[in-house]
C-alpha cells in the first residue's frame, strides 16, 4: 500500500463515528464524582487546587471505562495514585529544565513499556504522563505540590467510592462476555445449517475465559451462574462441528441432514435463551419447540450411530448449560424453581445418562427423571485466579523487562514516545505560544505501538481539538463564565466525553478539548491562549508522532511469516495432543488437549491481529502478499477444524487404546515443527513424511472418522504449501 493511500485510510478510520450502545447512567456517575471533587476543592482551596483534583477525578473515571476484568474501584484508585505520584515528582523537577526533561524521558519510556502489560496499563500510563505536563504548572511550592497530589489521589478515591456506593449492573462486563460466547455458539449452530464447514471465530470464547479469571475478593462475590456455563460451551463447539460435517456426521442431503438441521436450529435457540438469561440475570426461558426438537424419540432411528452419539452429547451439554446458567441464591438454590418454558412447565434438554458420560464437575450420577426432585446443582469449578495489584507489580515488571530486546515492537514504541515527548517539550519552550505542554501532551496521547492507530488517532485528535477548542473558546469569549459556571461547563463536557467515549476518538476529543478550556478557565488560564496557538501546538504534536513512526517504524508486515509459523506450530501441537489421546484414552476433559487448544487459539488470534495491523501499512509484502496470507490463514483454520472433529469424538477413559495414533501424533508434531521452521526461512514446507504416516494410518485404522480426519489434516497442510508457493 502506498503512503498516500495509507494516510487516506487511517484518516478515514480516525474520523469515523460508530454507533455504539451508550451507558448514560455510568457516564452520569463519573460526572457526579468529578462535580463533587471540583465543588469541594473550589469551596475550600480555590481554582488551582480544583483544577488539579479535577484531573485526578477525570482520569480515574476514564480508567473505570477501560476494558478490564478487574474491579472498577481498583482501576480508579490505581489511576489516581499513579497520577498523584507523577504530578508530585514532576513538580519537584519542573524548575530545572534538564532534570525535568530527564524525568519526562524516563516516565514516557516506562509508559511505553507498560503496553507490554496490556492496553489498559498502557492507556493509564500514557494519560498520566500527558496530564502531568498540565498539572505541574499549577502549584507554587513543594507544600502546595504535595497538596495538589493529595487532591488528585482524592479524586480517584471519590470515583472508587461512587462505584461501590452506586453500583450500575454489577458483573455486567463478565455477564456480557459469557453471554457473547454463548451467542457466538448459537450463531455458529445456525450457520452450520447452511454451511456444514462454516468457520468459527474463537475470540468470544477467549474473552469469556479471560473474564472468568477473578481476584480472591471477586471469587467470594461472583454470581453462581457465571461459574460453569463457559466450560460446557467450550465442549459444545466441537460437537456442533462433528454433527454438521458431512465427512464425519450426517450426509449432505437426505432425512439425516434434515434432522441435523432441526437439531442445530434448536441448539441455537437454547444457547440464545441461556445467553439472554446470563446477560440480564434472569431465569432461563426455553422455547418449547426447541426442547421438543432435541427430545424427539425417533432421532436414533434416523441418524447414523456416530451422528446419533453426537446428538445425544449435544443434548446433554445443552442441558448442563441451561442448568448452570440459571440464577441461584448464595446457598445454591435456584432463584426460581426450574428452568421454564414459555408456558411455565418444567423441561429439560437432555441428561448425561443418555450418553453414558460422567457429568463434568457435577458431583452427581444417575438418571434425572422428570418427576423427581431437583437434582443437586453442579459443584462450581475452581475459579481461575487473577493476582491482586500488589502481586501483579512484579509480573508487569517482568513483562516490561522481557520487551527490552532487539526487534521488540513495544521497545521501539517506548523509544519513539520518549524521544517525541522530549522534542515536543523543547519545541514548546522555544516557540512563542506559551503553554507549550500541548505539543508533547498531544503526542503522548495519540502514540500507540502500531502504525494505523498512531496515525488515525493523530488525525482524530487534531480534528477533535480544532472543533472542541473553537466551540469552548467561543463560549468563553461571548458568555464570560465565572469560576463556578466554568466548572459546571467542564463537568458537562466530561459527561459528554464519558458518554460518547466508545463512539470514536474524534468525538471524545471534542469534549476533552472543551473540558480543558473550561477547567483552566476557572482561574483565568484558558482565555490567555488563542485558538490558533492551541490548534497549532496540537498539530505539531500529532505531526511529531506521525513522523516518529515513519523514521523509526515497527512494521508488522515483515513479521507476518513468524506469526504464521507460530500458529502452524501451535496447531500441530493441538492436533498431536488430540491424536495421542486415542492411543491413551483419558476422556473428553483431557488437560493436555485443553492447554494445546488454548495455545492454538492464542496463536490464531495473534496472527489475525497482526494481519489486521499490517493491512494498512505503507510497506511491500516482502515475501508474503495479502492474498497468500489469506490463503494460508484459511488452510490453517481448516487444519484446526479437522483436529477439532477428532476431539469431538475422543474415546472415554478406559476405552481400548489405538496404538497407531501414537505414531500419528508424533508425525504431526514433527512435521508441523519442521513446516514452521520452513515458513520462517521463506521456504515451501513439505509434508511427505506425514503423508506416508497417514497412508499407513488408513491401512491400520478401520474407523471411517479417524481415516477421514487424517486425510483432512494432510489436505489442509497441502493447501498451506500451495498458498505459500504463490508468495
């Protein structure tokens, strides 16, 4: 892609306004906290302290809007505390240009490395540096600087307290993540009705898994219905795929395919019902027609043995999802006695005893007759733990230290942002505009580790600042608001920013620019700087950020082969782990298969993220064109799907072993490792050894599923080689 086209695409992306679901109550809570802090500070300490404390409350509220699974009060306190420390240290060195410049470079370098811990940490760290550039200009002595820092932290405390005192949809993010995972599987089931080999995006399942990790305090308070459905949902996906695939399930046409379509449609409706119940914390309302379709007695006489077994497993797993999704009290009883149909009668989607499988984490056995009393609820699984902030600190430092190596995109970002901040600060001192912090502040806020976000945010910030400063300055010049009216207008702008934050960066920057004008206008600082000066300094900061990426880039395109090789190797380990379980049966819940699957998913998501970042980069493909990348990705997705079909029919613990599967597992592992090395070295991978093993596998194995799955694995790898040959 040429530079002109890349600039055009990133500019369009930055100025795009998206239609998103708004959260006015949450935005009002953040604005209330800001209003309390500003009003209290104005009444007791005056406009200067009110401005600094307002920045603390403003930033703390923004932290609570970040996509994080940690408790929102924790995020607010962390943001307020880190900003207070940054401001105090900044003021201590502000009188000495060289010393302050050294601190600024160090602080921005560390904020750049903070992206290694994730986007939430990176955004909070970058915002702290940007706001520090403003707040260090407000105090007049060390004592007042300490007071300003204390008030900044107090702003974070107020926002954290409001989150506790005025909870809005507790556990809403976790509920949405789990509901989205179930809804994604419902959509997958419906798509399989028309396309038996439809792809599935595992991101919702990965997001739900991330949301399931809780701190010790969260583990004691988490609603019971958020404990178990994800694990059953994970096992439903391969069952759906095996039931729909003509190669191992029902034929492509005929009565069997018609029954499979009915079962898939019913599964989609039941998964949607469970998703709605979890999202809103309501009892599960099962559609009677869907339940009847799953319990049709003639299914066994229509479907083949393997397809019928998959249908029974699907029915049992859906029953477990519905049972665990039902809201319960703290003692484990249901909030309403049963999952109910729309007519109010009790119904079940299936039971474990139909398939003979042990109930996963259920702690119960035997049949579940309809007339019997309620079954014992499944025992909640051991929660995935998330470290507290104190224990998280050494882990974050270790991640940051690991990025200090040649070739790290995070390290390059840290070097870029620290150099640009220093250059912007020095230029702000030299240029005759005054308030030169606008240039480095704009640079720090727009810079990201990848090209497209840096350029799109630079354009969005300039456009948003131009509009916001113009509007706010026009209000100040015409209405001449006093201290308290300026404070009220600042709170109103903050509310607009919180409300519209997710609709687009340009929209939020309109509100932020106006907020700063009114906030500094409380003490008369906002009017002293013209619209032209602020816009020019913001433009300068954006241009410095964009120029830095052009001079010292971290292009994703040349690293695509490495990402593809990592996905190939991870997929090979997953397929090998599945095949090995046929040689040593341990049942569907084998932990090594699970770990290999998670690694393969992570590698796949990393590849797609890298491919998305590389799409708009103005560089040549250097050996892997976009067409070749798309073909290779499709081939590896098919390879993973073939392995998933094998996983859907793993033998139970104690089943007769299949010795030939051990050889296939080893061949898969070795072939994919060699293939990954060839991909990295820009060679076409060869699969001759694996092809010979699969040919021998066909002669030794009588099960048509296993024979077909082995051939599908080799065919997918051949497609990968063909895609790379075109490169």
